[in-house]
C-alpha cells in the first residue's frame, strides 16, 4: 500500500465514521471488501502477509473493530 492509497482509504474510513451509526456497518463492510480485493488480503490469517503489509492490516483491523453486529 502506497502512502497515497493509505490516505485515500483513511479518508474513506473517516467519511464513514461521520455517518449516522445505523448506516456505518454496511459501509464499513464494503470498505473491508474493497481492501480485501485490491490488496489480496488472505481469508486465513497469515503472519507473513500481516508483517509485510503492516499499515494495511492496521487500517483493516481499525475498520473491523468499528463494525457493530
């Protein structure tokens, strides 16, 4: 993930957080899917991938932690 991509996805995340709570979960899920597809995040936890993509995974976990089920 480049610095520019990180800024774009962080802005998308912040924009979603500004929405009313009832609209956030679906938008956050869609953002997670976008990251999974664009950066080929594996479905099964991979320490190697996580270490090689540290900042991507920090952002991904932030988004995941914000979701409400």
